[in-house]
C-alpha cells in the first residue's frame, strides 16, 4: 500500500513561499514577509558601520531593509541619488590607467 502524500510539501523557504502563493494564504504570507524584514533590519546597523562615509554621507543614509516572503533584502544607493554605490561595493575599472579600484 502506498504511503499517503501531502497535498503540498514545503522543503525550504522558497518552496514554502510558493506553497503559500498557491494556497492564497494572505495572512501567513504577510507574517513571513514581516519576519524576513525584521531579520534584515537587524543587519542594517552593521552595514551602516562598515560603509565608507564621504562628505555628504548619502550612501550611509540610503541603506534600508526590505523583504519578500522568501528573502530579506538590504538595499543601498540609488542610481539617481547615489550613483557611486556600485563602484564602492564592487570596485571600478579605470580605462585610462588600466587599473581596478578596490571594493
């Protein structure tokens, strides 16, 4: 006799989020998003300590927490207000000298 299987099985956070989307459970989805955002907000102060601070401090001020059902997100910089954020994070290649700046 075959073992009875569950209608939906969740093996990880992404699978659980997908299952909640299929079940259309809005309340539990909102709770998962809130838990992810709370986790991201705990990391923001450490990120603000580590970021290099220039004359304006815009990069440090732009660090914010966001979340979805399946992941916590920490955002820093926007192309319009802090266009150098990506260069600070990854470094930058300078064509004229052929060198790469340190991240």
